[in-house]
C-alpha cells in the first residue's frame, strides 16, 4: 500500500506544480497523492513565520496533525535586489489583503519604476511532516530578472514578470515542463523525488532525511 501524502497548499498554481512533480512517485506506487479537498473540515492555517522554512514547517505540521497523514507544504517567495530582498517571505500578502496576482504584479512594476538593478531570485522551501513529529526539508532557488512588462500566459503569481537567466523568457512564457525543470519549486521537488526514488524507505522516516 503506498503511503498517503497530503499536498498542503491552498494555492491552485502551486498545487498543480506539486502534483506534476510528484506524479512519477505516485505512478511507481511509492506514494498516494491527496489534496486538501479530501479534508473539507480542515481549515487553512494562518502564516506567521519569519522565514520560508518556518512557514513551510508550520503548514506541513498543521496538516499532518489534523489529517493523521504525511503532509507536504511549500513556502516560497520572490526576493528583489532593488527592494532589499522584498517582498520575500511576504510575497503573498505585500500588496494587501485579497490582492490578485495582477495587483501584486502591478505593485512590483511600480516599485521597480526606474530601477537600475532588476535582479531577483525565487526561493522555495518544502517541508515534509509526519504525524508523529518527524520532519524534513528540501530547498530550491531560481535566478532571474524582473521584466518591464508582463509576458506570457502560463504559470501563476509573479511568473509573467520573472525572466529566467538562461532561456531569457519569463516563467509564464515557458511550457509547464520547462518551468518545472528550472524553477525554485521544481528544484526542491527534484531533491525530494531523488530521495524517495533512491530510498523509498525514507518515507517511513527511518533514514535518509533530517
Ligand atoms: P499556501 O500557503 O496555501 O501554499 P500561498 O499562495 O499563500 O499558498 P505562500 O505563502 O508561499 O503561498 O506565498 C508565496 C507567494 O509567492 C505566492 O502567493 C505567489 O504570489 C508567489 N509565488 C511563489 N511561487 C511562485 C511561482 O512559482 N511563480 C509565481 N509566483 C510565485
């Protein structure tokens, strides 16, 4: 019987990427993927941490405790050099409560109006939490620049404004598979996948991660 894993996110864009990234493990029978919609009585947790790792840990532990299953949470953000690393861990909320992706992107373009330096990095921390309290983390980063205008229709969030260094295209201009290969989340998922493919027993928490 594969071990059930709850993908603990309320962000549909992230959820799609987590499902894509872990589908090979599900196909190999290592895990069974569940989403929050299987647990309608579990509310989403507040986010109060001051680092990606702290927030990812809190979200994963919240879902592991309340569902009794293994839970994977993602905390991520965009760090912009000209803004001294902002919005960073506040990437979701910095344009105010209820702001849409379009509002957030507009605010980012305004903040960078006339900026001499448009370098930025996306960071992702994944936390895997067991109901018995065991925990491990996987991290990924993706370097790029913030464009002068939105380009592309794929992905979500800041993707239309984030141009990846190597292909010179925004994440929203890439096919999903190419975003997965290059992105902060894709890299963190790659580390998790490699661990579980090489040591499937790590899912039981006995070895291989800490
Ligand atoms: P959960 O906490 O429920 O997972 P969230 O959207 O609140 O969803 P975060 O607190 O980690 O997640 O917020 C990170 C924000 O950073 C997210 O809402 C996006 O605006 C942005 N972001 C993160 N990863 C991104 C990506 O791959 N592409 C574009 N924007 C991204």
